[in-house]
C-alpha cells in the first residue's frame, strides 16, 4: 500500500501537467460553442455544452490513465461516451406540430462530445479545428439558409386594433391568400385597444411579405414582429 501511494505521489506532477491543459481546452472550446447556442436561445447553452465537452475530455483522459495503470484497453471507458451522449441528444429532439425540432441541437451535442474526446486524448489541433468548423456551420451556414429562404421561421407578431373580432377577421383576410394560419393566439385588453399576439410559420421572405401586408391594413392600428424561432 505504501508503494502504491508513493507511486501515485511520484506520478502526480506528470498527471496534472498532462491532464489539466486537456480539460481546460475542452471547457473553453465547449463554452465557445455554447455562446453561439445561447445567443440563438437554444436549450443547450453555455454551461450545457461546456459540461458535455469537459465531461467527454475527462472520461477520455481517465480511460487512458486507468488503462495504463491496470494494463487494460484504453478505449473501454471512452467508448461509452457515445452511448451517454445519445441519451442527451434524444432528449433535445422534440415532436411539435407534426414536425421534428431540435435536430441541430442534438447533433451539436454529439459533435461537442467529439471535441471533448479529442481534447482529452491530447489532439489539440483536431479539437480546435473541429470547433472552428462547427462555429462556421452554425453561424455562416445558418445565415445563408435564412437569406436563401431554405429555413422555416416561426415568427411572433403582435397586432393592435379596436376589438379582437376585427383583428381576427383582418388576420384571416391577410393570411388566407398566403395559405398561412395564425397559431398560439393570445389576447390582452389595454386601455383603449386590444392586443393580439400570434405566430406564423414561413421563410424569411414570406415573413417580410406578411409583415408588409399587415402593416398596410387600415383596420390594424399597429403591427410588429416580437421575435422569431427558427426551426432546426
């Protein structure tokens, strides 16, 4: 037992110098991807992606160190990371309104775990390059999809008028030619008018066209876009 403790104390500086940079890099890279996810208000944000990346790196490093000490296969523990990440990814996928959302979030979680495994294995260049490629896909390609009208957006609108009935009739008049329906309708009464919030699904170009038609209506005192939720 004394020999084992002395060996541990002797190897501790080497363990720290070899492991700490890997874990630190994993936390930083996972946090960077998480910033983009939080900026887009996705369920998996900074802390989630940081913990996934850090955890994958930690288990990879532990797998290597335990295997060396026990003379076992160094991939046995790390191989189970994929299974665990699969459960997290499945939890991020939702079925809503007959469609599937959260696929990008789930795939991002999967890739972030890969970045963590690369960091934990000491493959720094691979981990950094993968992170840059992920950010490029999320930011640049995401913007391109919106501009080319390849992505559906659920836009939240707010319309104001003298009565809910008048607003509803005008909304149907505007949306019917576009073959769109107002969803998630909520109403509220102000001092001298009614407010109606609703959502409409469509591409970026379709949303701009709908907004222009709603704002041109003489029966609606004001119309504005409150926010958007892009499908993934």
